C-alpha cells in the first residue's frame, strides 16, 4: 500500500516515527559524538599526566644511567591495565628500558617519533620528553590498548540505539492507539528541551515527562544524558573557577597571549601593575600596551622567532627588563614565560613581577657598601699617618674624589677665641677657598647659626642656604654653594675641629651622605687624637727607650731561663748515674790503668761542665747567688785549653771546604788572676771562637788576647770576618736573635752575657761591616763578693745504714743503690712517691725502721714534698735528703720544703752524698726512726 493511501493514523504514526527517529537520531548522534570526543580528550589528558609523572620520575635514572631504577619506575605501570607497552629512550634515541620486560625490544620503535599523543588504529601512542631543567635527558614512549574502551563505548552506543529503536516502535504502536495530541506532545517537549539546551547552553534544563511508556522512558533517558553533560560541564567550570581564583589572587601579574602577541587573559594584578583594565587590553597586542616603544620591534622579532623555533629557549629562565605603565612611566620588571600547548593552539603565559622596590634596595645597599668601602679606605690611609696635616689631606682629597664635593675643608676649633682655623683645604676646593678667603690658616668666626651647634658636638646639615641671613652660610652662598654639612671632630666629649662639606646644588646631601660624613668625622677625630698622642709619646718613648731595651733584654733572658729549667731535670737525671759510677770507679778501682783513669777523669770533668751548663741554661737570667762562689781563675791558662778543644771547629772543618782559618794567641805575661767560675769562662770563650769561625765564611784570622788594664783584665776574641752593622751590634746579645737563619739559635752570645753577669764581668763589642768583630770580656782583679767555699773534705766513715730511695728514674735508682751498697749500706728502692710512702709505712709498722730517706723532688702524682711530709708525719726524727736539679734555685728563693733536712743537686757527687749522710746521722744521733 502506498503512503498516500495509508490511513491518517498510520501516516501520523509514520510521520511521528520519522520525526521522532530523526530527533532521537540527532540527539543520540550528538551525545554519542560528544561522549566519544570527550572520552578521547580525557584519555589523552590522563595519558599526558601519566606520561609527565613517569618522565619526571625517570630523570634521575636517565641522568645517572641506572636501568634498574628505570625498570622499577616502568613496572609501576602494571596498575594501568590499558598500558600495553612503555619504553625509555636515552638522549641518543636508543632504547634504555621497556615494559613489559618480557616483550622483545623489536616490538618497540627503533627511535622515538615526534613528541605528543596520537591515536593509531585502536591504540593511543604517547611520546613524552624527559627533561631536567632545559636539558633533555631522553624520551618516554607509552602505548595504550583502547580496544576494550571502544568495545564498551560501542556496546553503550548499541544499547542506546536498541533502546531508542524499541522506544520508537513502542511510540508508533502507542500513537496508533492514542489521539494526535497524545502522540505529538512528548516529541514536541523533547524538541523544545533540546532546542533550549542548544540555544542557551544550559544543561540544567530537563524535558517534562508526559505520560508513561516508551516516550516517557525516552524522556528519562534524554534527561539522564543531560544530567551527565551537566556534571561534566560543572566540573569544567569549577576547574576554570579555581584557576581564575588563583590568577586573580596572585601577587604576580599573569598575562596570557597567543603566538601572534594578542592578549587573551589579564589578571587583576596586571591591571594594578600596568593601569589597564582587562576589558581594555583583551584582544590587543601586548607590545602596544606594556612594552616601551624603543623595545617593541625587538619584542616582535623575538616573539616571531619563538613561534618558529619553539619554546625550549625561554622556559625556566628569568629576564629583567623595563615595563611600561599606562601613564607612560617605565619601571623594572622580572619576567618568566611559560608555554601552554594543546592539540589546537599554543599560548604563552607571562609571569611579571614588579621589582622596583628590590632594585631600589639593591641601589641603596650598593651605595652603602661603596660608602663603607670608601670609609675603610680612608681609615686605612689615615691610620698609616702620624701627623695631622697628612691625615686631613687624605680625608679631604678622598671626599672630593669619591663623595664628591664642590668644597671641602677641615678647621680646628679654638674655644678661647670662639673661632675656627682652616687646617686643610682640598686641592679641588682651592679656587673656591681663595674666593671665600678660607685658605690654610685663615680664621672663621663662629656665628649663632649651625656652626655654634656643631662645635657643641652636633652634626649640622643646611639643605639650602640661599638667602640665609647668617654670616657663614651667606659667605658660602656668595660663591654659588647652596647646601653644606658641618660635622664635629670630637675627642673625649670635646670638639677640637669641624669637617665642612659643601655642594653647589640645593638639597644635594642625602641622609646616607650625612651619616657617612658623621662616621668619617669620628674616625678622623680618633686618628687625629692618636696622632697627637703619638707625637706626645714619641719624646717620652725616646727618653725611655734605653731603659726599656734593658728591661726587655732581662725579660728575654728570664723567659729563656724558665724555658731551659724545664728540660734541666731530665738531663740531670740522665747524667746522674754516669757521675756516680765515674766517681765510684775512680775511688774504688786502684788497678785502673793510667789511660783508663785519665779517660774517667775527663768524663768526670765533662759531666761537671754539662751540669754547670744546664744550671746556667736554667738560671742565666738571674744575678749570681751568694752560694755561687767565685774562685781564682788564670785566663792565660784557659786559652791553650780552649784552643785545643776547638781545633776541629776552626781548623779541620774549614779545611775540608778549602778554607784556611788561623788562630793566634797574644797573652800578656804575668797576667793576674781574676775571680770567676772557670768552666763558665771556658765555655764562653768556646762560644766566642765558634761565632768568629761562622763570621769568616772565606777564612781569616782569629786572635785571642789577654790584656791588663789597671784593676781589670781583658779577654778578647777578634776576627777578620764580615762584621756587623750598628743595629745588629746593638741586638746581638738578645736571646733568639740570630743572623744565621735556620742554622743559628740566637743563644750563644746570650749565654756569654749571662756568664758575664754571674762573674761580675762586662761584655764589650766592637764591630764594623767588612772589618771584623772584637768581643771583649772585662773581669775585675778584686776579691769575690760572696763567701768562698773550701773544697769538701772527705767525710768520716759512716756505719751501715738502712736507706730508702724514692725516685721515678730506674737508672738513677740503680746507680745510687750500687754506690751506697758499695759503701756498706742496705738500700730499699721505690719507683714512685706513693710507693715510697707505702714502703716507709710498712717498715714503720713492722718495726724495721729506715735510718734515712733519699727522695727526688719532681715525680708524677706524688712529688718529693708530699713524700717528705708523709715521712715526717710518721717519724719526725728520720732524716730526709731531697735530690733535685733545682737545688740552688730552691735555696736562693728560700723555697725549701719544711720537711726536708738536706738538698743535694743533680747530678749528685758521691763526696757530697757521704758528707750529708754523716752529718745527718750524727745530728740525729740514731739510725732508727
């Protein structure tokens, strides 16, 4: 049956069916198309986000060439079931790591393609760059299998089509059973709803449901589709609102432009910064609004280059350049550019910060630093000068050159006449100074203006003196000066001068300028005060210099003696066993050959000399004590001995280097004896000969002579060496002063000087460069001032004693034990102070008393003082002998321990020890404690 011949109801059904089908087909097509495109876009965004995360996490693995970390990062894609393949390529484009690991590398592209995400058949392929800063480390390749997604989408579409078809058939059936109104109304409702959504883009509109059945179901489905679209649209709007809120609240101006330079977004901070509203600039070219005219062509060229070459060169960089406000003023800005790119278009986001305050702070800081540097330079310069005129010249010259000044001077204040006297005018200010009649030594009366306040200690700044009625400002204004600063020069709450600085421009001194001048004036005042003090003290210093030199020399000697005393104890301990054994052998071995006895005697004399030398090293800075008794010394007899002792030094050793040194002795016959200490004089003569040899590196002649001159005898050592200048001659007796470099100690002549002090002698030195040196020792012939000690006589034999020896030196203990046991005594030894006390207590408890105790002074933990105190506490009548290298010093300083009966020096002499044993046991009257 033809259409024309169909009943109206069927024709209506057919018409309604066709119209409904068309509407539904259009609606379904639109929705499905939108859903399909949205789904693809969402998939790309999700894939891009995942790609960026994986690329960011892979930077360390690529940067450090760590495949293990790369595999672990890619293995995290197991959670993404749509990802069927992933690969990391290094910067050379070679496959670095892939996922799944069991897929052959041949399944992956040989080299990565261009960056981006694209659909290939039923797959989505993404190429994501891996960068660190501006450096590209490699490429991330990702592949998604979208077959399942497409299957679900097709199933969903097919279901919709089936549902719509069913509804269409049901509607046709129902329409055939209902009236025209009942059939057309739902369709019209759907059409109107679809039109409203399309026209107003308002997805909150819903189709009114008319009746039930398929058309009602169709309306519900249509409304459900609108609800889903509304939810997606609201989510997009919320995202846009969040972004807009961030942009609107940002303290940085954010401007978004197209590649052509047209503005498409302009946040409120940009409105405040540049003065243009958003509506005024949207669609306008950026260069026309905020770029200064002189930079616009360059801006357009750079923008064109950026559009062609890409965005890598501008990202992650900060630029400083001038910006242009609406009112035409320029200001410094800091610019960073971000690139936002999607499949359709790329835009540039400019982040602009106004750095005016920062630049002002930097300028202010730089000015302060330069002023501080200038102040430091001036301070260093004036610190090197000791006269006021040169100090003032440096200050004014530096101010004129660096501040700068048109006129500057320093005046001295006289409080009695209330005037200022010009002390110094800058070289550049001399022209104005001449016109002002303010050259050096000119007087300036102090009027009632700022100068009167300045001399009371206040800094004065006159910003504009034009038209001033006061004499001094008027005087300055007469030569074109408009502003000046007057800074006081205070010392101890009194002003002695004024620093004047003036410029031809009004209001030309800033607060930092005034503060700098104030600080400078304080430094100048201090330097000037120090210069005055220096000049005042110079005279006093010259008067006291000789006395000070003598005191300094004595203090050096004292310091050297204190240092030497620290090592004397160890040396005395070392030579004590040698002294005891040598004396014992000489006394108790009568069968010694003459040669052996001679050797032992030389050893004994050498030990005595070492002991005396150590004593002098420790105490050569002290005056001779009463107990150091002088004895008659024949100087003529000492000269041959010293000549033989030093023969190797002045003859053999120089000859090995091809140098000849001759020794001559010019001795006055019948030379009277002098009082002194023979071994000290002999050692001093040795030192003088050694110095003479050192002074003749090319050889020469050494002359030793003795001369009588009235009540004095002279011992002279002359050489034909290099000699000394006057400064070296004056300092040569100072300890540690040497001209021999690392070879010299600076102690030789100091030791000679100490010997002279102890022997009542005088040291005279004559020297001239190139003509040699003569050192003269002048001894008096008179009798000694101290008491003369007779040689110790042999002590009476002592009965066998029970003796306790306390010492921390095992060699000395053994030597004392052997020596005393040879004399028939019983000896018990303790290796330390506490052990000695314990041994004495044990013997005291067991009624096995010691007849006498010998203890060392210097021992760790428990010294000789504590030992003697403990012995006397247990047995007050037991004699205690103290061995020490500080014996003479203890006696001289009256620092003897109260519990000690006798002090013997180290190294001990056997005869002195026997005398002490005899005297103490005889005085005690008993050997028992």
